[in-house]
């Protein structure tokens, strides 16, 4: 997709896995970004729950699934191209 991430957070000692907010908070720290400036784009309910726990906005990525398990009010997109088009407006 031509994306070059500024930060990658994986499994690290001392970080609880999603849905705990730890990986999201670590990414924010590494990027020097505040919660109010961030949007987590994820494709699972655990991503959504981690974003909520970290106080970060969430955009659900469905990959075409009919019922991806996101909350009823969660904004969703089909793929990363659609996500990029939506996020560029902010």
C-alpha cells in the first residue's frame, strides 16, 4: 500500500496484549503524539477495545466482512485505501 510506518509496536516485555491499552500507549509515547491527536485503525474488536482503553479514536477496518464485531457507533471502512482517504481529511 506504499505506507511507511513511523513506529511499530509488537510484543514486548512488560506490555500486556490488546485489548489492554499498553501497545497503543507505547506507540503514542514513541511517536510523541497525544491521545487526542491519534486514530487507531484496526480490524478486530480487541483493537477497538484497546483504543477505547487508551482514550484514542478508532476506525474499524472490515476487509469486506459483514459483521466484524465492532460497536454499533464505530465508524468503519472496507480497506486501507478507504481509511487513508477518510483520514487525510483530518
